[in-house]
């Protein structure tokens, strides 16, 4: 492990820019910590943290200048790998009543993701499985995913909505990164314990100013993660959960949650693993050019519920039940694991504060 002071972190970002990467990292905008293009540590949310609960999100000042002293914001890295809207093809009339296909395909620029949390590393791995792991590979995702350098950050803060320990997805990054940082604020010092995860990450670390971390400094980094793991705001009992949900499809709790659910789809939009899409055809006003777009869809929309030619899930009850039982239950049948990574975004960004951990616990407690 290597120890970096802030100049070393700046050096890391500068080295990535020199290698041709576009830096995407956390910054403060519109009252939230969001992932946007950055240039240096000056763009990071120094001294900011987030306060989250069911239906609640706000940022506030810390009493220090920590660069990564927050949990997760409303965005996930999904939108950069699996964008909300992608043009699949365009067609244009050529003046002879025939159509020419227009190929606008461009190689995506390399991106360096700065500050990826362990829950989001697990989410990216699940998207990899969805888009790259089957017979049919999503070419747009493959092009973007293959040009990403990942700088992870081990969590020093847990929001009250976090439950990654329950899901085995955090708060320590264990895979999926090129370099992992642990921010340590102790005894009036601020430093970063850096650990390579790939040969490329190790090569880049070797070029940065710094020294090997001492045993005491590495242990201080471990204590940061241990404190975060002990301060999880929520937990989810996953023991036998897929079977429990499958056996309780007519449980009265689904009616109770339906009375509150607005079917707005916020939970699916902020979820880092929801991957459903639909296609839209758009024509210009002159009728000479049209394009087909792939856009995010949600199992809370009525159109989604009618894709099979009939009213499959016309009620809020049916739509919420489908989302939760797929995320926590039948995802296991499809992909061999849960579709939830315990990031808590769906809890914070539900406008009526529906809590996925609370709903699962209520069904467990009253089903026995």
C-alpha cells in the first residue's frame, strides 16, 4: 500500500488526464453531490457530507475538509455505462423515396471514474453480467465499459439508508477497481492509503509522489472501514428471502404499500442495477429524418406492464410487488445473486419514504 497526501491525489488525477482519460467524479451541484466531469481535487466536495433518510436527502457542511466524507448521491455510475438515452440508428430520405441509414457510431472517450464506492462496484459487476454475460452482448455498453479506469474509495461514512453490510457489498472495495483509496483523518492529519487492484493501477501508483504506508497508517485505514461497517443505518435479513417472497405473493402488506406508492418509478431510476429499456422512434418535423432511441424504462410504467399484449401489472400493488420480488428474489434465478447492493438510494429518493428493508421485514415478521 502507498500513502498519498493531497498533492499525490492531484498527481493521480493529472496522470489520468495525461493518459487521455476524461475524469468523472463527485462534485457539488444543485444541492446534491453528483457525478460530473472534474479536473482536480478542487472540484471534489471538500468539507461536504450528506444526510439521508426515507424520502429525505440534503447536504451539509462537515467540520473538516474531507474530500470523500459522504455516502452516495442520487446518481450512480450506471448512467455513464448504460445512458438514459442512446440513439440506435438514424435514417434519412435521400430524395429518391428511399432511406439511407446514417452511422453516427463513435468510439466513446476513455473515462476515469473517481470515488466509486464498493456498493457501486458490485452494481457495475451486476450490469456487466446483464449486458456482457449472456449470449447477446450489448455493444454500446461493451464499448463504454472497456474504456474505464476505476478509482474506488472505501467508505468513511454510512448514511442512515445504507445497508451494504447486510448485502455483503461493502463498505470496503474488494474487487473491480484499478486503485482504491481510503481517506484517513486522524491526529490532525489527512492522508490516503492507496492500494492497486490491477497492473495498470500499480503502474500508475508507482509514478506518483508518496511512500509506502506504514503498518500503523494501513491499520488506521482499516479502522475507518470498520467504523463505517459498524454504523450502518439499516439492515436486511437476506436468509431465505427469495423463498419467503415467492411464498407470499398475496400477502396483505402489498396492499398497504400500494396505498402509499405513487408508481413514479424513482426507485428504478436511482437504482444502480435496474437495467430495463424500451425503444422510441422520433421523426423530425419535415419527415425527412428519423431515429430510433433506446431509453430507460421502469416496471412502474403502464406501458411496461402492457408489453405482453395485455394488462399484466395494472395496479400499484402489482408493480411494486414485481419490483421488490425481482430485485430481492427472482434476480437470484436469473443471475445467481440479489439485484440489490444495499446503497439505499431507493429509500432516500422515494417521495413517500417507502423503505425496501422495512417492507421485506414486515412480510417476514407476519408470514410465519
